[in-house]
């Protein structure tokens, strides 16, 4: 089935229609959701909608406008404008979610409270953590988050994305763009390589003699055959990928000089995109639900393995086979919302099923995808069926895949934020 806005939302609505309306308790149970991205906003919306007001749902999100990381590469490639990847919370608030624009700074799991930067304390019966990612300090030698104003990461979409785009557009003719790719695991496995494709697409139009160098600590990457084929077909001679056999395990950056030391070889960059190692958003660590850099969860409902009253969604979770993507987070959020509603109101809970698709754009109308369906096992969320585009597909199929991705984007953002 091809995805579009109607079919994507309709699937969620049909599922919701099957769920019995819960009885309203004398005192409403309270759910606090931290993080208003694909996981958190979806969970908040479905809890409010499907409980028909029986649950008091509060969504805490720092930013009043959310910029999606998915499709942000298309903005860098001049395929979409910036406004098209921004979404507000007005419709979500009108649907019964109490949207609080503030930053969660503390969690007391014994008292079941969340402290906000503005001084407010929120009480909860269930807590949902969907904080996305933060960066592992020191994962790239010589780079700190303060250096992101010179060597942007643009891995949290918003001003960083705009900064990187401005730097790319101002790059001198024939200049060099260097990307330092992240180690596994990280948000959106195909993302760095779609970004390379889209920046190459931009350069083809505004700076055709520019060079792109990708310094990658990994010896292989998501959709590698598809990306390499696309780079050869669309941007021959522009993209150079360098892996660990050539010293990418020993990189130091010098933001002040705009230089990269690759195992003793100095590379002068005109623009340098540093994508550091990643970890669960800081509030997960503050809440004490991490096991190392990520938060382990139960495969059948996304409940924290540390605290039965806490759920962790999306990028921050350590759940098994699902990639850290917007589609995954949205899928996990619906499972968690159903489980939480069942616990708090006694409504029916159906067996968990998860899905994900990651689309990537290689060039104009040249879309590819990878995805899978998943089911919970005692150990993890496990892939049970998968698919991937093939090298050599015809132009008609690739265009259809790209158009499918646009339909999915329209559908999932409506599903997340309402509309």
C-alpha cells in the first residue's frame, strides 16, 4: 500500500476506533510527557484523544515550534523550504493536551514529580520520556557543543540546520566540505549519507567544482550500495568517502583554524559538519533510567526496565532492532499510549506491533527506502520482515518512492501534531 496523508492517518484512526472508551475515574490520572517530537507529541495526542478526556495529559517541550530532523536534509539540498519542516503545538493543545513550553530539569521517581526550569513542579501517575538525543562529550577530539557555532552538527534541527545551510551557500568556489560521520548507534542511520547527497545536489547547482569529504568511523553504513550508486550517477567525482582503514579512528578538529587532523594529515575545510557520538537526551540520565548512554525498555510496551511508571520512546530508548527514526518513535508512541491508557483506565490493550520505513533522496526524484516490521520478544523488539530498494531500479519507480515519502511526511506530521 502506498502511503499518503490520508492512508497514514486513517490507519491510526481505524486502530483507535477499535479501542473501547474507558470509564471516567472520579479523579483523573495524570500523565506527563517530556519531549514534543515524533514520540512524545504522538503519545500525548493519542492519550488525550483515545481516553476522551479521562486522562490529564501534559506535554513539556522547550521549543514552541518543532523542526523535524526528518526531511531537514531536503532543506539543505534546496528541495524544500525551512517553513515546511516546522510545526507548532496549537492543534495539539486544542485537542486536550496541556502544552507547557518549558524545560524539564529534574525527575523524582519516588515522589512522581517533574521539576521545570521555570520553577513549576508537575505530579504524574505515569511519566513518558521522549527527549531525543544529546551528544557524548569528547566523542570528537577538539570539538565541544560550543564549537557548533563554527562547525555545526545540525543533528538537532532548527537554527543549526539554518547555520549549516548558510555556510554551504557561502562556501568559496571549488571549496571543500568535510563531514565527520557519527559512530553507531545514532539518530537516523541513513541520515548522514542522504545529507551528503543533498549537499552534493545543492553544490551541483551553485558550486559545481566543490568537493565533499566524508570521514566515517564505521566500515559500512546504511543503504551503502544505494548511496554509492547515487553519488556515482549524480555527482561523479564530487564525493569522497574515507573509512577506518585510512585513519578515521584518529580524528581531531581545530574549529578556530577550520582544520581536521586525520591521523596526522591536515585537511583544510571551508565548511565542516561534525556529527558527534550520541546518547539519550539528558533528562533520561537525570531520571536515572539509563543503562550506559541509552534507556532500556520492555519490548511489549516501551516501559522502562528501571521503573514501571516510566516509559521511554524514540531515539532515547534501547529497545532492540528498530532504528532511531521519526517513524519508529511514532510507532512506539502508539503502543505506549495504548498500554498507559489500559493501565490507568482499564481499557483494552492489543498486542504490540511496530513498523518503520526510512526514505532517502539521492537526487531529483530519485528516492530509495529501507524498512521493516517488528514484534516484541522476551529480549527485545525484533525485526520480523524487512525490505530495501535495489540498485538499478528505473526512474519511474524511484520517482514514485520519492512521492511516497512526501505523502508519508504529510501524514506523519498530521498524526503527530494534529491537523
